[in-house]
C-alpha cells in the first residue's frame, strides 16, 4: 500500500500581508483590490475596512478584484459576505 503526502509550502505568518486598495471609479461604482491571503489572520486586518466600505458606499456598486489573493478560506468568504 502506497502512502502519498502532499506538502504545501507557505510563507511564515510574519511575512504574509493582506492589503486592500479602494478606487472610486465613478459615482456609481467602487473598485476594491485585495492582495495576500484571506485567512483568519489576514481578514482581521481588512474586515473593519470592508465593513466601513459597505456602510459608506451602500448605494454604489462595489467590485472586488481578487486576482492577487493567493489563498482564501472560510474566514475570507465570511469577510466578503
């Protein structure tokens, strides 16, 4: 019986950054670019900004750009929702 092990090398938590950039592209639309890892640690840094964004731009369309997010777990999904 063969046993296979998969190891995923991730950066130490001290090196991981979660950044958020907000661009008002028009009166009706706001673009938000997220970069980094959207895990429990990363989301604690951006969740307050996302909550403020949702309140301040409630009447605008908010577009999330996630192409530079390298990892997302349930904490990240929860922060988005």
